C-alpha cells in the first residue's frame, strides 16, 4: 500500500472548494426533488380538480391551505369566476 501524498495549502484549498461545490450540488438536487414531490402530491391530492396543473401552481407554502380550503386556481389569483380567469390569462378551452 502506497503512502498518502500530503497536499500543500493550495492543493488543499482547491480540493476543499471542489468538495463544497459537490455538496452544494447534491443539496440543490435534493431540494429540486422535494419540490417536485410536493408539486406531484399537491396535484394528485386534489390540485388538478381545483384547476391547477404543472404550469399553474400556488406557492409551495400555500399548497396545503389551498387543498384544505378547496381554493380554485381562479380564486387563488383573485378572480371570481373561471371565465374571468381564462379571459385574463388568454387561456381558451376546446
């Protein structure tokens, strides 16, 4: 078994910075997975029935309350009716 090479200060700093960047990337990927799971759960638990989809979502912190209070997407964005919301957003149904 060979000896472990000792690093000089610059090599250690570079190694340390690479390691920190690696850990930050892992944390970022974990956050993205948690967000994706939260969105999927929201939509499956009733978000779709309230008019939400992958591109039309309430804030993450509001999702639980939206489901509990059955807040439709048009109400969430301040419209009284689905038609008002569709007109304002330029959305047309087939």
